[in-house]
């Protein structure tokens, strides 16, 4: 292996030779790439890989890897499988009906710890996206004088506990954690002061329309859809809670990776390549929005997806802005690297809210789950993907608290609002 210092990544001899051929003017067509993979012992064990997704904007890299043929480049056929809800994703990944899936980061860690189903050893192959989720409040709250978190806090405090119902998408998942963190930062206890229910993402808007809840946290385009349907407004984006936060991951079972390491690498490479393509230009994002709007994927209007995918936000009550931390899929690989500290953060929140009764060995769990080895192999296969110097990263969340993974137990137990 040789080291490319300008990009900080390892490059295999095979990839070096392929890259040299490309620089020499030889176009490497998918069929040629197929033969290159198949020529060695690193050929994928599986020809076809079924990958689940939920109808959300952030499934885009999974879909586009198949639509644009990035899968063929790495010797596999990726078959996207549209799923009804996150519980179905969990069940099908665990049973093996799905080889892998677009998954909630916290959902996968919940499975690893036995919190969201039977304990199953899991693997994060890569992060699929950062940012781009939201918290929507019903227009009836706005009519009552609620426009932001402080006015929501006053409104909730003036009513008996449990008066107001909020929805999230899975108990250990990202949206539950964003909603909890946001509410708790204003002193609203998400376990005591409100009622929290689980609703699948595509059903959020309809459930708000019929009055089942006054607020929800979900991925796009279902926050924008509430505005388009004149049902609600965006009270917060997830990137306001944690700029450049981890969101969905490419998840699978640990034993699937052990049985199919070359397929895991090829799948990760294909989706990583697609992620880079999406982020490469506004035209590519526009094409992506057009594709995923189709009936086979999100089944909604292209314009409902496109604006926020381009970082153009309107909260529905008079504020418009260009978001510096809109949904991103690649960002020179910094989005996709499976940072250990990202996985650990979800464990700290599971501990905070009483899902974990004792502190686990946070770092050991993250090292077991986040398959940095597979990711680095995939990044080398794709080529030109930067790798960080550390497996941990540092962030400051909305309340000014820094998270860097250095003392997760202290962090988990430091919050004044917790179970």
C-alpha cells in the first residue's frame, strides 16, 4: 500500500494501476471495472445486494448509486427496496431479508445494545448524510402565539403535563434524540411534559392534518410538505441543534460483513461514489431531486424536495434564508467517515433518557460497530476521498456544550434535564 499525502488516504496497487490507466487517457467503463474487480480475490461474494430505504430525501445516495450505475462500477447490482417504516427496516435487516439499509444512526446503536429489538451485533459501513432534518409545529400553535422554542415552552408550561403530543420516527433513533435535545434545552422534559408517539415519516403530514399531534421531528421532505400543505411551520432545523450532525447510516448486521467483506466494501464504494456525485454540482442535486420524487421512491412533488436540498429555506411564517449547514452527502468524505464519536453520542443520549441504565464502554462499542476498516477500503477503491487524521471529531451543540467523545460518561450524566 502507498500513501497519498495530499489526500491522506491509502491506495491499493490495483487502484493505482487503474488510476494510472485513466490518467493515460483510457476510459474505464463499468464493464472494464467489473473485470478488474472480478480478476482478483477481492471480487464481491454477492452479485445482487438488496438495500432498504425509507422515503426521505436522505435516501438519495442509495437510490442514485443504483440509478446512475455506480453499483456496476464495483461489480454489484444494488436493488433499492422501499420500506414502510423503521420497524420494518429493523426486522428485515435482522432477518436477512435486506442485506443492508438506509438506517437511523441511533436505531442501529439501539439494536447493538438490545434497546430497540433483540440484541444484534450491527455494523455501520458509512454515514450517508449530515443535517437536513426538522421540527415542525402545527399552525394551530402559531395561532396561539407560538413561533419558536421559548414561546413553545411558555405554552406547554401553561397546560397540564401531557396535554400536547409530539411525534418522532423511532424511539432510539435520530429524530427522537433531536426532539428530546431541543425541548430539553428550554427546560421542557420530553418524557414528562409532553406525550411522545412514533409515526412513520411519510405519515407525519396526514397525522398532523387530522390532529393526532401538534409537532413532529422528521427528515425532509416532510417538514417542507407541511408548509406546502398549509398545516405547519418549521420551528427548528436539526442543523440548528447540531451543525453538521450525523444522520442516516448505511447499516447492516456484523455477521453479514464477516461473511461478505468484499460485497460490503463494494456496496460502500458504490454509495460513496454516488454521494460524491450528488454533492458535485447543483445540476446533480436537481437531477437527484427529480429522480427521488418519483413514485418508486418518495412519491411527492419535485419542488417539495428541491428547495431544501439546495439549502433554500422558508420556515412558513415569514423567514427565508440560505442555510450554511443544509443536507450534505459527501463534503470531501467528511460526511461519510464513520466517526467513533458520532456513534458514541447516540449512546450518551440513550443513557440520558434512561434507555441504558448504566454507562457502557462507549468507545469499545463504537469501535466494534463503526467499520472504519471497510470504509477505508471503499474510499481507496473510489479514489480521491480524503480521510481524517483522527477517528473522533469535535462539535458544539445549540446549548454551547462541546462534544468530542473524550469523556462520554461524564457528558451523558451532565445534563440537568434527563431521566
